[in-house]
C-alpha cells in the first residue's frame, strides 16, 4: 500500500512539475510578447524623434547660416569711438578708403565682439544686401594696413575650416589649386603635361629646340625684370577666438 502511495505521489509530483513548467513558459511568452510590443512602439517613437531632431538641427543650421549671410567681420578697427554712430563712421571710412562706397543705410547692424581690453576687438557688420558684401570682400586687398575683413561663420564651421587648413596648404604645396568653401575643401588638380612635352621635344629638330630654349631664356629675363610686386600678407580668421558669455567667435588673424 505504501509503495502504491509513493508511486502515485511521484506521478502527481511529475505532473505538477510539468504543469508548472508549461504555465511558466506560457506566462513568460506572454510577458515577452507584451514587452516586445512596447519596445517596438518605443523604438518607433524614438525613430520619429530622431527624425524630428535632425530636421530641427538642419533648420537651425540653415537659420544660423542665413543670419550670418550678409555679415562681415572686421579686424583692426580702432576703438576710438564709444557710440554706435561713431563705429559706423569708422567702418564707412575704412571701406571707402578701399574704393567701395558705403551708405549708413546699407548697414543694418553693427557691434563689437569679445570683452573690452587693450586690443582692438573685431567688429561684426550686417549689410542689407549680399552683393555689397561680396563687393567688399572682392576689394579687401585695398583695405588699410592692419585692417582685415573676413566672412562671419558659425563656431562649428570655423572649427571645420581650421581642421581643413593644413590640407589646403598641403594641396597648394603639391601644385594644386585648393580653397575652403564654407565648410568644404575644394581641390582642383593641376594637369601634368610633362609627358606630353617630352613627346613633343623628341619629335622636334635640334634647330627648333635651340631656338625655343633661347626664346624661353629671353622671356624669363623679361619676366624677372618686370616682377616688382611685393608679397601680400593674408590674414587668417581661423586662429582668432573671441569668447562672450553666450557665444564663441574667432581668433585674432595671423599671416598665412
């Protein structure tokens, strides 16, 4: 009798374990399904939020760029005037000396950046038209000594331009035409026609080659005698950083 009871008890125990396992598995499956559904919803919401954030960042970048599109930054402007009108007059005088006429009505905003010190702080001017800005930049070589003008870029763009500057110098050393357009490096490769020149030289007669060498030598002498232009020192806005309470700008320029 006791043996039969033990056998029955063991069978009952096994069945109970099986039911427990089955029930646990079913509950786990239901819980996981519910969690998966919630996670799926959260992931979709997160994806939508990422898209919104990306769109907002693009809009902010666009607005920041548009805000500065007609801006110029002038370095080296004396702080002889304290009022805004005096600053406008100083800037107008500098730009007029370069050969560009500028009316007061063409300046919508003007202010200095950075904390006042014993150095001349940069001046940011906002012009009413983009073409006037380009005209001033085109004529910047005629600015008075120690006064430089640059475009106004956001801080992140300035950092990118600063990082790209060594690549620009390296490309120029290799004989390529390189420059930075906003935050992109533009490189125009020089066509290497040395091989073609050697092919032409092989087909030329000795008399023709001698005559060409003589002409080249004469041309070189003429160019040397007429080459009296002095080197132009170019400012570099990338090395200037002006810190305010809310924003950071550029470093004082140094010669490139």
